[in-house]
C-alpha cells in the first residue's frame, strides 16, 4: 500500500481507492474527480438528513430522535458499505469517497449531536442529555458492527474472486 511521510517521520497509509499505483503519474484532474464524487454524495446526503428531520418532529427538551435515527442509520450503512466495498468488490476510485465521505458525511451529523446534547444540559435536561449521548454512542457502535456483520454474510465474491 502506498504511504506518505507524516511531519514526525512516521509513514501514514493513503486511502487505497485514491492512492496512485506504483509508477503512476496521477494528475490534478484525477484528484478533482474524487472531490466531485464526494461533492455529489454530499448533495444527496444532506437532503436525506433534512428529510428525516422533517419526518420526525421533536419537542424542545426531549430526546432528539431525528438526529439519533440519522446517526444510527448512517453508522449502519457505513459499516455495511465499507465492508462490502473494501472486502467484497473490486477496488474503485470513486465509490468509497462518494458513499462514505460524501453521502454519509453529509447525512450523519456529529455537530448537531454535540449541539443538541449541550442545549439539553443548558436547559436543565441533564438526564435526557446523558441518555442521548450514551444511547447515540452505544447504538452507533452496535449499528456499524451490525452493518459489517451483515455485509460479511452476503454471498458475493471477495476481492480476488474467492467466495
């Protein structure tokens, strides 16, 4: 796998979907096309998050179900697709940046999670804030694990053609 030097001298891995192959002469245009894939994913992910927020109405001071559902479903999809993309399908330069960075990066929202938790505390709903933070973290980890598990049970060939 290709790598770059970190300022401390440590060698860091490069994303294998966007790393140049040995002897490659990659151009700025190729990087631009990856950025376009990310932007296209974000253009689709942000309205999806907005749609969920419109479907799930949350009264002030209560558990922020819209953000919770968005982040947990995003965690599940991230686990599912990353396992499928990395373990089961041939490498592609655009799919992972489109899905993981673009779509899911815009769909999920850590910043809203943090703001909602802070607002709940400031409004005196400390128990709800703690429950929300704990449930979000626990459910997110469980969801990403479930997505990975589900991807690994799908009967498709692994990279290299082995089932």
